[in-house]
C-alpha cells in the first residue's frame, strides 16, 4: 500500500532577481517499507522536495501540489499545529547532511534524545531513557549508558550521525528521510551509516527516502531511484533499470561521469622520471592548543615523521580520511606552515631558503572549496592576475594577456573577465582557482581535494581538465583526496596516510589491486562502487 | 568520462546580478535607509551652505532684541524666525552654524576611532597569539574606563578646542570597530583565498591590504555611521558640561547649556537644539541600521 503520494509538486523561490522554479511538476510515491533514492546535483531541487514534505521550506518559498498524502492523510489540509503534532516525528523522521551542526551543542545527548518523546507524552522519562539507550546500542554507539550524559562535541562526526538516526527512531517514524546523510563523513564511516540505514529499514518495515548526489551510493541501497535535474524529475524506475538501462540523456551523462574503481588504473605508472622535485623528510608537526590564557596545554600530533617525495611529471595521490594529517602536509609542502621537525626540500634546496615568490613560481595550490578560495570582493581578472602582480611580473597589458590565456586554458569564457566570483557556479569557480594557479606557469600543482565540493559531473570535467593540463604543461601534481575512485582515474603513484603517518606507498596499480596495509584495504572496500559489465548485471539481478 | 562536457545543458540559465547591482536594488528598497540617508544628506548640505542659508550673522549681538520668542509664539516676529538667545543672537542662524560643529566632530571623531579600532582589530585578528592577547587586554582596559568622565578630565587638562574634542572623543570610541573587525578578520583569515595569496608569495601587509580590508569594508561603513551618532552626542554632552566647544562658537550642546537658565519661561531655547540633535542622531542611526540590513547577512557578496 502507498505510504506517501505526491502529485505535481511545484516549489517557487522568490529571489531579488525574480521567481525561481526550484521544483517543477514532481510526482513521487512510496510503498510501506520501500526505499526510494532521489539523485541529483546541487540545485536540482531534491532537498527542497523533502523539505516541502516536512514544511521546512525557507520563508521565501511557496509550494503547490495537486496531491500530497501520507498514509492516506491529506497533508495540505492540516493546519500548522495539527501538522506539527501529527506528522514530523511520529510519522516522518529526517536526518540532515551536516552532523556537526544538527545537534544542539549545549544539551546532553540523553536530553536531546528523550525530549521529543517525553514532551509528546508518549513515554515517561525513565522509559524514554531506556529506549534511548537501547537505540544508541542498536545504531552502534559504544557505551550507550555513558554517552547519554555526554555533549555532542565529545562525539565524532560518524557517531553524531548515528545519534541523529537514533533520535529520529525514538518516535518510531513510518518514513525516514535522509538528506545526504553521509556526504560530510569519511568513506569508511559512510559505508557503515548506509548499511545501518538499510538494516533499520528492513527491521522496522520503515519507508526510506535517501537523497544524495551520489548515484552509486543510492543505487546500492534503494529499490527505486528518481533522478532530478533542474527541478524536474527526468527519470524514475527501479534501481537496476536506472543504473543499467538509463533512458534519459542526463542520467547517462551522470553515470558516465562517476569515476570508476574497476579496470586497471588509467595511468599505470607510465612516468619513468626519477628526480624528486618536492621531498619531505621526517616531517613532524604538533599542534598545541590551550584552553583560555592560563589553561593546560594540549598537544596533538598531526604529522608523525612523514617522508614523501614527488617525482617530476608524475601525479602522486595522497589519500586519507579527515584528520589523517594530509591537508597539514599539503600546507607544509606549500610553505604555508612550518614543520616542527624534519625538512622539506624543493628542487633540491631546503624550502626555507627559497624566497616566497620563487617558491610560488615553482608550486601553486588548488584548494578544496571554490567558495572560499576566491576573494569575493575582486573581479576575476584581478584574482587571476594577482600572482603576477605579487611577483612584479610584466605590465598591465602583458598581465591581461596572461590572464586571458590562462582562462582559455581552463575553458572559461572571456566575457567572465570582469565578473565577480559570486556570479559563477562551483565548477566555474574551481576553474578560476586553477587558472590563478597556472598563470605564473608553475612546474607543480598541489591540489587539496580539488573536486570534493563539486557535483559528480563537474568533478569529471575538473579531473579531465587537470589531467589534460598535466599532459600539456608537463606538470607535477600532488593530489590530496579521500576518494579512491578519483585516485583510480588520475594517479600514477599513491601514498596512504593514517593518523599522521604514511602507511602505504606504491604505484597506483599495486596499491589499488593489491593493498598491503589493512587500512588501505578497508578504504578500498568501503568505496562505493557499481559495475557496468555484463557479469555485474547478472549478479545484480 | 571525457564525453560529459557536451551532453549536459548549462545548469544556470538565469543571469546573476553583480554585487553592485544587488546593493543598489536593496538600497532603494529599504525605507529606513532612505529616510536616514536623506536626513544626513540634508544636514550635510545645510552645514556646507550655512553662510548662504543663515539669515543673520550667528555672532552678532543685538542687545535690543534679547530673548525673543520664535515666530509662532506671542511676541515673535519674522526677522528672527526662531527667536534670539540671551545675547540677542539669531537662534536659527546659530542652529544652522551648529550643524557644522556637530558634523565636523562626528566625522572627525568617528574617523579617528576607525583608524585606531580597525588597525588594532585587523592586527589582532590576523596575527593572533600574543598580539591578540595584548590588544584584547587593551580593549578590556578601555571598556573598564568611565568614558565621559575621562573625556572631561582630558579636555580639561589639555584645554578645549574643536580639534582636542575630536581627538579625545575619537580616541575613546574605537572598541566597537575593534570587536567587529577582529572577529571578521579571524573568519576571513582562515579562508582559502588568503592561503592562496600566501602561497603566491604575498607578504602579510599585502594580504591585509588586498585580501582582508576590502572584505571588511561593509562592516566598517556600518560601524562608522553608528559611531557618527555616538560621537555627536558625546560632543554635545561635553559642551553641555562646559568642557567641549567654547562660546561663542555655536554648538548645539552648548546652546542647550546656555538656554537652561531660561528653560522655564523660554523652553524653545532648549527644545530647538534638542530637536536638531535628535534628527541628526536618528538620521545617522537609521542609515547605519539600513546599511547593516543591506550589506548582511545573505546580501554579503560571497
């Protein structure tokens, strides 16, 4: 029987420059105990659809639907208080993307978990506590009894997301909406959370709507998949059909854009060069923090005797989870941070001896988040030309020529020369960041998660671009990432970092097909993958 | 994966506005800001064209026409529209010239405070560590001082003049700038475009001037308008207490002080400068409020 039935949903946002139709004519339905995946890029309206169901749309949005029914009950007919009392919580539970901000930092886990059930008068305080402990245990939180008295900051991101899930289960909802539940988490944790959601759904005969930009993730865990693009539902069908027999062009493009882990790595160690251009020897970095002016010192060892060398012309991928120290190492290699012990050599000279502008001429960074890596107050022409200005290179005309050339290289239209970053999309911004890095014609790039803030299809374009530039300009590339599939696409060699140490290093082929370290094997196993070969299809069916 | 570029239609069909366009649109849609800015503009124009607007010389004493009431009261006449004061000087002309003093001191003191506060705030936010601790201590010390008392004592010791008043009011009003710019600098400093500039070999000075200060501009403008109102009130308080602007210079605070002996039978001597002060300060505050709404939070162009 149908649990959820949405017909012809329209959502319009009123923006200063006119109305924007974020969702157009979307119809969805879900049976009891069924899992539906909604896939789409950022801005495709997938989150808006879920928010409309929970009446959590932003104030500037208006929403109309021919029919919106949950369990036979007409939702628009309910007034505010009646809706709040009946639907969110006991009927529909929701998990959000960012576990770091979705729990209230000033209340204990126990209080937050029991609050809703007690306030609704469903359970007494001791009963609610008992249930909360049982649920925490179920979602895999160790020592649930002790955790009840802890605050969110004492838990890791994955644990917080588990707490969020347990919290929504406190009211036994019939439908669980998970809006990008794992995007902010590490790969190994991501697999665990998705497995947990899958198990819970089967166990409780609960409906599940899994919203994600990652088609691979969704297809593995759901019965049916709906693909959204620019506010419209372009394709809907069983997970197998959508995955293996996509009908709409967009779905095909989306599938083609997903980096794959199967087959041999694209760059099978084809670089024969051996001279090291960037080398780190026994680099150690400690961070000391103090609570207040006179508080006790706390030390964290971010890098523990790391040695790494990048050879001319190769792409070295540095893989690790958040907190493994990979970004700290990248910052030290860029000269943005000094190591406490050890040495970084660049072109066979200690990096400390190089003048900042000389170092900049040799190596340039590309950062993770294109939304913060461009100065919002400057026009593109100024942003891209800035490294040249800092090096006091050329005059106005020659700089403009260099900027135009760099923009052409990264395929940015020249009309954007005088645009501000706020007028660009995420992918365009990342192209600007790459153009800025290339304008001084460096020999090496250090890319810190250059695609993890971008949509899959944009990610493919940026990776292709980096690959092409690497070939054309003979760039040496250090790619910091957590995504095994990206590594598989572009890397010659791989170094795996875990808790401030390099645990494995070798050619891409060797590491990906035959990991010698436990942690690498776990990382590989956790990476979402789906095959497209005939064999895989047989197995899937 | 190399075939994806061609098959995807462009995601952004609508034209996005430039930050300047967005700013203009929000500005003209904000009633409070328009009212405040209009009021400020009017008062600044009056200050600039005071010699043309004033019907009499503000310093000429006509002893035969002392303490005349305004034109709408009994005994008032059109020669002296707002009446005269104890020394027979035209009140309207004195009020018009008074705007010059208030605007000069407001702008001057707010600028002095801005130079101190923004410099310290950016340094504390950018360098952190002991510099931050030191500057934060300075802030705590400043906040612990009784402002008006200190200003009175300082003016009394140094000797009152318009420049001394500007300096002292400014030196005592930098805390708000510091708090806001320090927090904003800390936030901006951790963003990747600062790291990108550093990786391109920019020095701290270049980063502060080119990357950080432009992003602080909107906050600084907002605080400046607020401080403008506060500085004008501070000057009036000092003048009222006799340690600010010295007679015969027409200052609204001083005029209120001079009129207070006659307050009960010539209330207009106190009420009129009071109204002027009120209009100027409310104009500054409305403008500051409006600017804050226009520039933040989601309007901030990032």
